[in-house]
């Protein structure tokens, strides 16, 4: 079946076995303010661009793990920024079915630690990704894992995943299998990595497989916003929440969110796993909860992106964004990684300290 989405950037078509109702529950398309790639996939399952119930996010993790299946010791690695929460969620769900699951994500944050390698995400407005050596207490176990599970929210060309895989293999001499995992794989055959090229069995897991084509609108010529965040960050950041590895599931005690009202839990940037756990815990208590995340991707408002809420960073030289933000008659909690001074919200928004 062929499904067409009309955007200001042009008509985007997906050729897939999924029906339109299934696709509409998972994705839509919007336009980037980015001259490199004009469209962006709006994933409705990860709480990044649209408010999402934690139970929907957990169901997504479980569906992917159903395909991954429990197995040997596993290193789950995901890409910043959109997939940090997705990768952690997959690792969390997998760790409830097997032992020895470790998680780590790429980062655009400089920290005081040994760098294993860096990669470039060519189509992004913020190109560079850093990957640090895991923490000393995790390093021996991670370098002995048998399975590498690479996670991204979507695969379009597969080039970033290929870079990540080719770099990681050198540090993981005991690998027996690679599993490339995504909610949406739009690359078709051209995005596939050949097992013969890496000398390891490789398989692909996704909820949507499709071939993408676009008939571009020649009059659509977006430019980056003046204050878009394109650089690596040097602000204070933690190495204990995914940048240098985590043994899954997360077991440290958290300061739970207390609310009896309908609630929005807002994550900040790469710090998505802990806010999700807090949102999920609150939802399990019977409260109506949605999760969404501040992110650095500039997107033009449209039917699926109803508003763009701009947020200054600590340095006040760049801005981040929150999309589809509707706080009316809701309790709102922002769960940031470290400091909240740079996050300027309206009165009534509470900054939640997550460490007990």
C-alpha cells in the first residue's frame, strides 16, 4: 500500500504493508527549520513531539522487546537526542526478561571522561555525537557482552547507525549478534547492513517497515532559527544517567512526583529515562499523566505540531523547544538533569528534584 502525506516541504509517500490507521497511530510528518533535510517524522509513541501516556510508551518498548527476545548478555545503545528515552525504555523492558542488560546513549554533552569515539549525523542541524567509555565498574561486563542492540526512533538512510556500529564493534570482541531496532524503518533495502560486512549475524526489528519517497516543493527553503542549538554542550551534566552506561533496570531510589490532578511530566533534552520512570509511577497510582520532552530540534508549526514553546538554555545563547504544550488545568512538573535556572516557564510549573 502507498500512503501520501502532504506537507509544506512536499508530498511524502510511504510504501508499506501497514494500513493507514496503524500508521496514523504511530507517525505523521512535519517540516524542519533545517536546510539539510526539510521533513521530520513525528513519532507519536515516544513523548517527544506529542504528549504521550507512559503506558503507551511502555507498550511500545514491550512490542520491540517481543521481537528482540530475551537472550545472552546485551548492550543496548541508542542515539541522542530523540532515542535516549526509547533506548533506555527498551533496555528497561528487556532487563525484566533476562539478566545482564546494559544501556548507554550517544551524547552532545561534553563531560570529563575518556572518549571512545565520535560520529556525525549528517542530516541533523546538530551534527556531532560523542560516545564515552563506560564507567569503570561496568566496563569489564560491557566489553564481554554477546549481543549489541542498537536503537533509534527511526531509520531513514541507515548511515548514522552504520557509523555507530562500525565504531562499537572494535570495543566488543565477544559479540555474537547485532540487532538493529527502531519504531520506524523507512530506508528499505538500501539502509541494511550486510552481515558479511561485519562478520556477525545481524537482524532488524521495527514496528513499521516502509520505503519512503518525497516529491519536494521547490519553493520550500527553510533556514535554521537564529538561536538554534547546533553545538556540543559544555554545561554541567551527569555521567550517571546513561552517558557512561547503566546496568538495567535503574534501581536507585527516586523522589516520586506527588500529584492528584491530571499531570504533564516534562523531560529535558537527553535526560528522558528518569522522568519517564517518574511519570509511569505516577500513572500507576491512578493519575492521568502524559509525558513530553524539551528538545533542540526546530520544527515549523503545522497540523500535527500545534504550537512551539521556546525555552532558553542556561547560557541564554540558544533555545530549545517544547511542542504541543497544553498545560491548562493540569499540574506540570519539569524533571531536569541538574539545574533549572535556564528553563523559563510560566508561573505554576514545578521543577521536580528527582534525586531522593
